[in-house]
């Protein structure tokens, strides 16, 4: 993912550099004295022209959801599903239509690849010591069961196309705000990678079942799943599919820097808040601490995916 972000920054930097080079006077590399201020600002005539351009940059995703339990337990691997974050990329085209020198509309279409993850090394699973009879009616204390530390990791990857229709308001000089509705349309499956790994290296305890339901002695278990479900290999009561489309509001700030008589670059920072949930409510029975603590019924709801976009626009007047 870092390679995609680096490639985006490199391409846009080369484009901007090329435009800057075209704008230099051979005899006066730094521009004519009377044109210094004009170089850095769009002329009043350009303010009234439409702009077609490209943009690209990074997308920092923030995922969160609520876990409601009928019985509280501590150290459960399921808690890793409460929140996640991570960097992705965004590429797109935009059309800017001015209505005056200080107000206009900007329409954008972007292809987004979002990756976000969460990991915890403070999780615990109740595990039987190898060679000791499990707890039963004749052995109700369950002394052979110990809390086994595990590392739980989840990582989502999703691709989408976003469409935004924004009002653009010039605050002062070339500093502007954008605000308006945004729609995100999912492209393909959302893939979540789950992994539970035993932290300690001793051989007295193991993860006793994998994600295929096969009993054994496992150091690590993992899977890729395309529905919203619990992270443990057992206990799922229901699952949920991911939303095909989500809708929200975007607000951002940017600055235009003229790099030629017909072009400019504009770094932008935007926050995208989505009103639509990423997936619907689902449930599970958490059995990770069922022996030393309690079994807990869990409801997962209010799954939200928002993002902070940091992009560079290259616009061309026409």
C-alpha cells in the first residue's frame, strides 16, 4: 500500500514540476519582477474559467462498531473488532464550474482502495493443558484449564468508486473550502483477513480448533472472509453482508497554486463522514472465556467507515 501512495505522489510531483518548468522565462528563471505575485495566484480571468483535472493521494480510513454483551468478559479476541484504521489510495478526475470569482461547484469521481486493520496482544483464550482431562462433573474446578495469551489480528480490504458534488467557497486569496454530499459504491467483495496466534512457545497448550472446524493443536489459525462475522472460529449466530452503496457528507480545505497560464496544483485535505453503516447488525456467542469466566452473547452494530483524504489536484483551465 505504501508503494501505491509513493507512486501517486511521484507521478503528481512530476506533472507539477513539468508545468512549473513550462512557466519559467529562460532569461528570467524566477519570472519577471512584475509577475511574481501573478505566478502564485490565479488571475481574475482564470477564476471564471472551468477546470478539468486529475487528483491522487492517500486515504486514511477509520472503522468503528459497537459490541454489546449480555455478560462482560475481559481479554476476549472479539474486542479487536471494535475499531481499526489504516492507509489506502485514491485516484480520480474532477470538474470545477465557477459561478463567480469566489463560489462554484466541484464534481469528482474517484477510485478508492481502502485498507484498515486492528491487532491486540492482550487477548486470552481458556485452554486445556495437553494430557490433562478436561473439566466435567467429576472435576468441576477445572484446574487443568489455564488462560492462554493470544494475538488477534483483523485486516479489511475494500475497493470502491466515490462520487461527490461539492460547493467550493473561496475564503481568502487562493484558500478555499469544499462541502457537499458524497456516495461510495462498493466494487467487488470486502475481504477481511482474520488471524489468531498463540503467543507463548511452550507446548502445554494450543489453539484446539481451526476455522474449518477441525480439531487439532494449532499455533496459528487464519482465514479470509467476505461477510461481517465474529473473529473466533466458533460461536457465530448470524452474519451480515457489506453495503453495496453508502452515502455521507464531505468537507475539505485546499489551496490553489498557479503553475502556468492554463494550469494549477491544489493540495487538499478532506474528511468524509458516512451516514450509512458499512454492514448490518450480526450476533455471536463468545466462548473464548467460557470456562474461567462466562459465555457471553455479543451483538455487533453501528459499523461505520469514515476517511481522511490527503490529495493533490492538478487542474487545467478551459
